[in-house]
C-alpha cells in the first residue's frame, strides 16, 4: 500500500519533470538518432521496441477534444505499465516540473523508482488500461480531470495506488499538470 501511494505521488505529481525544456532537449536528440527507424535501431531493449515511440503524438498537434485527452492519458498509463520513461516524462512533464520545483528529483530519476514499486500484475494491467469517458470531468475545454475510477483495467486501482490526474491542453497536446 505504501508503495502504491508513492506511485501516485511520483506518477501524477512529481514523476514527469520533463516539461518543455526536457521534452525539447530529448526530442531533438532521439529524433536524430532514432527517427522512423527507432524500433530496429534499438534491438538491445526488446521490451522497449514493442512500445510506440514517445514522439508519436508529439510530431503533430493532438486533437483538442475530450477523446484526445483520453487517448493521451491512456498513452501515459500504457507507458507506465511498459516502464517507458521517455513517454511517461513527456506526458507528465508539467506535473513533474512542479514536483521537481518542490524538491523531488527530475522525472528521469523519480520514475525508475516508481516503476520498481508497481507490482507485475499492476504493470500488466496498465499496459492495456482504458479510460471510461462517462467518468471523467471536463472542467474547461482545455482542462480535464481523470479520476482513478475512470481507469478500466484487469486490476482495480484505488486512489492511493494510482491517483487522479488533471490533463491540460498546452502547446498542441495534452499533458498531466496535476
């Protein structure tokens, strides 16, 4: 239970330190070395090649719709389940930056710890988790609340295990901000 509470804190509040500065820095480097050849260029990480690249939605504007926010949050959940640090830090960048400013480490340091706290069954469940659109809360067209109970997975997550998150539409994409 304590492990799960830490996951929530890091995942939704402090994990994604990769705000604009980190995302921009990482985006320019991986794009050059991996680009469209990413899956075949990194054969050493077989689990990583099975995941979509973090820049999949970053190359073009994401839809500024409720469905766009849901898709982005599902991308984040799947990335947590796959331990895809680049995607997790991209999606949760603004929240991670806030956490880092409050004294927690950067996303690239905090999320690997979070990944270790998630059970194998929970990771597997997150890899295919979906969001029930009936359970989300649209605060404004640019701000959507994703409560824990909106997450549909083969394992039920409590508020202390997963936590609720806020997504906001910033710079042509949805990001976890709180």
